[in-house]
C-alpha cells in the first residue's frame, strides 16, 4: 500500500512540473498549424540545392510531430521530389523537437537546456543531410498504415470552421491524442525510475559517465517516446541526482533513435542513410552532453533542483496539472477502448 501511495505522489509531482507547460505548448501548436500547412512545407522543401539540408532542419524544428507521425509527411515530401538531404534532416529535427516540447523543456529545465536541445537537433539534422548522397531511385509510395494512430494520417477536413476551432481541434485531437499514450507511459516509467534506482546506483552512473551515456542509448532503443514524452523521464533522472548530460542524451536523442524510427528510415532510404542518421545524432548528442557535464557552467542546469525544493505549488501549476491529466486520461482510455473493441 505504501508503494502505491508513493507512486501516486511522485506521479502527481511530475505532472505538476510538466502539465502546465504541455498545455501552453499545445496552444502554440494550434497557432502554428493555422499558418504553416503541409502544403507550405512541401513547397519549400521540394527543391534540391545546396541549402536543402539546412532548410530541412530549420523547417522540422517547430513542427509538433512525433517520430512516427512525421512518416507520412516525410515520405510525401520524398514522393513529391524533395531531396534526400532535405528529407533526412527534416526527419531528424522534427521528432527531436517541436514547439510544444521546446516550450515544455524551457518551463521544466530552463532556457539553457531548451537552447541546447534545439541547437543539437539542428546540427544533427544539417550534418546528416549534408553527408547523405543524393539519388532518386528509391522514392517510395507514402504508407499511411505506418502511423502511430489514425489521427496522424487523417486528411484535412474541407468544411469551413473558425480559426479558434481549427487550432483547438488540431492541437487536441490530432497532436495531443497521439501524444497522450506515450506521455502516460513516460510518466509511469519516470515515476518508477525515481522510486527504484538506489543511491549507490546513481553514484555509479555519475562516476562512469561514458558507460552511462551508452546505457541511455540502449534504454532508448526499444522505447517509443516522442519529444515531449521524453521530458518526464529526463526529469526523473535529474530528480534523483543523475548528471544533466545523461538526462540531456535521453531528452534529445531518444525520440529519434528508437527501433520504430530506425526501421522506417532503413525502409525508406536504405542502410547507408540509416548509418549517417544514427551516427550524426549520437555524435552530436554525446558532444553536447560532454559540454553540459564538463564545459558549460553547472548553474545553467542546476535551477531544476532549486525549483523543486519549494514546498507549495501555485494554483496555476495545480490547475494545469489537473487539466493535463484529465485530457491525457481521456485520450488514453479512448484509445484503449478502441483497441479492445477491435479485438
């Protein structure tokens, strides 16, 4: 009974830390959707030139698509003639960031971590795209069935609707409905991580950072986490005293290096591109992790521990957590019910 109470308490505390910022991020997701359409992205990435990798990385950063939700858009870009360089860099930065996860990262970890996350994503995308060899003999047809859920494949509705409703429907029923289950599982894993890792285990991890870096990639490989559902797990790492660099590796790399994403990259582009894709992400992410742990001022990444020492949370944080949990559980239960009825 004590374990359950401790679990629920830690689960609630994590929800308070991230809930409000997830909701704020969703507001910006809706706003961006009003002004940046898939057709607009296709138009600007449909050219092959020396700036292809740069443009692909830049356009992918703000889009709130998970590593699976980006599949139909990326394959459509490729099918319409976008260069392999642009699509590869786009495929990296899109799942690694997103306006929702950037805002949530800033709110939870502070500005330095948010900046490092965006910069590392951008550099990974540009490097990978630049080293990809161009060819157009591997263009594949878009496979809608690869999506995580039906919402990421749904066609845009032709009927007229208010701008507010259009933004709200997209943020809630297309973006957050896809994020709800990974976010829920991420919160569970983060809570268990905080409760089950012993103090001597934390000391070992911090004393052997290079081994820990490798372990983080190995742990991330079988998991499906999106850029925003990685936040509670990285948060739990910092909460128990693991180095910020280790938490950053999971935060930045896990959304783009899981088995699902790697398999799709291999299927669409082949082994050569997959190798460039993974090497770029791992090299850049580890480089920034080393800078976080050994070069950058530690106070840049210590504000988290200071902010968690307060005894009471504001009514805004509590209200945000309640709304966040209600909406998350609504979509999770809805997806579970749909899966159960289909069996």
